[in-house]
């Protein structure tokens, strides 16, 4: 009975659609991983953003006042 079901064109069509959806799901998973990595990078850069300004402010405080 199983070979008859597997040979059914509708079953084959549905199996093909399932494979397509699984491929799409895998691709979306990879995109999500890339996006999460990128967001981590952006978060790190955002957290590091004030550092140059703190350094500049420290240099200005250490510099003698202009006449």
C-alpha cells in the first residue's frame, strides 16, 4: 500500500512543497543568525561610542587654558 501512496502525484507534489519550505526555513535561520551577529556588532559599537569623547574631554581638561 505504501508504494501506491508514494507514487501518487499529489503526495509527490506535497513532498516537494515540504522540501521547499524546509529549505526556506533553513535559509531564514541563517539570515536570522547573521542579523543577530550584526546587531551584536552594532550594540558593541554603540557602547564604545562615548570613549573618544571621554578621551577628548580629558585632554581638554589637562590642557592649559588659552590666553
